[in-house]
C-alpha cells in the first residue's frame, strides 16, 4: 500500500493537465451550445480563465497530497480509498458528459485512460486492506460528499482568481 497510494496523485496530475490545457479553448468554442442547452453549467464557468483553473487544480492537488501523506504515515487508508473512489467516479462523470453532449470535452481522453488504472488500484487496495463492502461504501460515500463539497470551493477559486486576474490585467493595460 505504501507505493500504490502515490498512483492516485500521478493519475490526478495527468488527467487535470488535459483539463487545464484544453478547457478554456473548448469553453470559448462551445459557449453558445452551453448557454442554450446547459445554462446552469455555463453560468458556473463565468468568469473563467486558464489561470483560475490552474489555481483550482492546485488546491485539489494539495488536498490529494495531504490525504496521501496522512494515509501513508498513519497507515489508515479509508480516507484515501474514499477520495480515490470519488476521483474514479469523477472520471466516469466526464465520459458521461461527453456522451451526453455528443462531443469531445477536455478531460474525456485522460478519463478513459486513467479509469482502468484507477479501478485496478482501488480493487487491489480493497483486497489488500481487507475492507468489508460496508467499509468501502462508507469511505466512498464520505469521499464523494467531500469531493462534491470541494467542487463548490474549486469553482469559487476559478471565479475569484479570474476576476482578480482580469482586474489586474486591465489595471496594467491602463497604466502601461
């Protein structure tokens, strides 16, 4: 288990790089579609910047690393398992999103690549830790609730960071 816990942040980094790199351009190209068919989702990403997304991903990455470090040193892997299950669920959500809108979304390629590795790590971990089905369900539920709550924080980080960046950018343009 000491080694397998570090696969989680590695997969996280790979997946979130696709989101950071591609989401801004994708959002610009598909804003009309989102406004028309998914206005609530569209409003979630107003304002949006790649820099804001990177700041939000940094917050998630720090949280992921903290969970891994705590799990490694306490040898309690319930929180780690719950977070990893939530991450795998998040990958499935991206695939479903792409299917629902019938388009590529930045996150779907790495979701498809990372999902089998994630499920394999989760299965090995459950087996080696001898967790019961009830324990797995409880830890997974805690992980999913935690990640869902953090999603609100992440979207807020994107908005605040983007607004400050935009204000600073305008200030620099006026001054320069």
